[in-house]
C-alpha cells in the first residue's frame, strides 16, 4: 500500500512528458490498477473515497482504471 502513492507522482510526470498532439487517429486502451484484494476492499482506508469497484475482462476489482490514448506517433494524448 505504501508503494502506490510514492509511484503515482512519477507515473503522472512520465505520462505528461510523453504527451503529444492529436493527429486524427487514436487508439484507446485501459488497464486496471487494483489497490487491494476484493476481500479487503471494504476495510481499505488509504484511498477511501477515491477508489471504487470496476470491471475488466479479467473480472471485478477494487481500485482505479487507467485510460491511455496513444496515437500513431506513439505519444500519449491523455
């Protein structure tokens, strides 16, 4: 649980440096960022009020969903 807050700021900074201009063709992808197991989700206090239940192709999870939109030049739009 202590690694996620310390890694979040560098991740945001890295993704911001990779940001490019919109060229017209973009691909949307998302990945799950679970913060704990589903059994411990009701007892989570670290991200209380921020994390929520989500569903992916793997199944249900408790945490965040990261959406990336890379375009053809391999830069991130958002």
